């Protein structure tokens, strides 16, 4: 195993041990946690901004997606901790918030009575091997038992990597994503007639979610919703 993966897993092991020993760790910064909900320290709590499509950084989210926090301040830090450090307390905090928003009927479609199939936005095998995990899959894995819904980690697969999609027009982003996703090993069988909740850590332009939704709808999915922990501008 290369040195970078050893470091990631070492950090994950240390954080898991701290949690096992009931040391409260702040999911936002990894320091000793605060008394607030989920153990956020006071600084991180102050830096966590609820995402509101009306006043948030983007001109308006996709009508069928929902995000909880803005991808800045604590929100951005938590996504990076989940993505690069595989921090268990951070992943747990994000998943708990996502589950709560589903149960509180905050999703655009209103109450989501189960069962919906949880499908994480996939990483390419190369990226997943390099990182050691897919943070969207980890979130979906934590959500499934909380909601009692099925998990479909191999429903979609990423066929190739794409450059960062923050820049460029909508058309350019769509053309970059063309052919980037495909159906997983179970093909249309796993998708046909299912109601599917797409899971990602962050929505930036919305183009990735749109590309995944189009593959699933093309394969016969009955309905698609999208849920991310954070949203950045341009959604
Ligand atoms: Zn903190």
C-alpha cells in the first residue's frame, strides 16, 4: 500500500479509536468536539450555513435535488474531510443531516415514503483505488440502515474521469460528461421501475447529477431525486 493510503487509513483508525473511547471529535475540524448537536465546536457551528437556493451562492438548484449546507466555511471543510481523510465522525454527521432532511420531508418531492433505491454517484475505478473509497458511496452506506432503504452501490459506474466542471457553459459541461457514466453490472434489471435517490457529497454545477439521472431514466427508472450534503455556486 502506498504511503498516502497508509496515512489516510492511519488517520481513519485514530479517529475511529477516539470515537470508540467516547472522545467527542468535532466533525468540522477534528479538534475536541463541542457540546452542540453532532459535536460541532463553536467555531464550526458558526461557520455552517444552511443552503437556501433563494439566498445561497447558486442561481437556483435543480428542481429535483436538495442540499443541506453551503459548500463554504464548515460545509466545505466537512466535505473535504469526508473526501480526503475518510473522517468517520464527519461522514456520520453528514449522513445524519441527510437522513433527517428526508424524514422531515425537506426533499423537493415532499415526503419520500420508501422504499427508494440509494444510488451513489460513482468514482472511476482508478480514482477509487487511489483514494481508497468513494465518499458518496460511504454516505449512501450510512443512510441505508437509517432509512431502511436498499443500497445500489454498483447501479452506476464511471467510465472515465472528467476535468473539474466548475468553469464553462452548461453545454460545455454536458459535452465533457457525455459517455462518462454507464449502467453497472446488473444493467437495467436493477433500475427498471425503481424510485432512485442519487447521493453525492457536493453538487457544484448539477451537471454530474443530471448526467447520472439521464442514464437511470433511460434505463427505465420510475423517478429520480438527488440529495447532496452541500451545494456550491452554479447549481
Ligand atoms: Zn470544529
